[in-house]
C-alpha cells in the first residue's frame, strides 16, 4: 500500500509494543515532535533519512538503508527524507504505546542540509 507523507501503512499492536511500516515521500519531513514516555526503535528499509534533534534541531544523525536508530522517551526530534526523488521506508517499533506529541514547527531553512527539493 502506498501512502503519501509519513503515515501508517501497516501496523501490528501487542499489549505494549506497536510495530509499523512507515513512508516518507520525496523531500518530506515531519513536524517537530516527541513520543512521550515511549521508547522508539527503527530500521531503515530503503532510502536516506536524517533525524534532527537538540537545541534548535541543530544536531542530526544520517541514516540509510540497513541502519537502525533509537529515540529515547521525550526527545524532541523530526525526521526528514533527504532525497527529493526517492521514497523513504522504515520499520518503527514503539513501546509502551504509539504516542506522538507534535510541537511547534520550525522553518526549513533552520535545518542544516534539508531541502524539500
């Protein structure tokens, strides 16, 4: 199933673990957010991602196909697809719940190296 933006394409929910396959279309980025008390692990299935975090979202980690990441509870961050032409797919695992707390948006120009394409 193809879904535009970052959206839940498939999900499996246990009592305390949610596993979802997620898509970020070319050039897409999420709003700044955190996941409350939830711990999040993810695996990049295909594409190139950048996770921005820290003061003013000035820090980042680049990920590509085959990379894993961990986001601790209550860490403000945002995800970006760093390609203007290719989709980004990843598998996200979250516990104790699929919590998303959106935060105020930031200007694209404040994100080092990011462009919607």
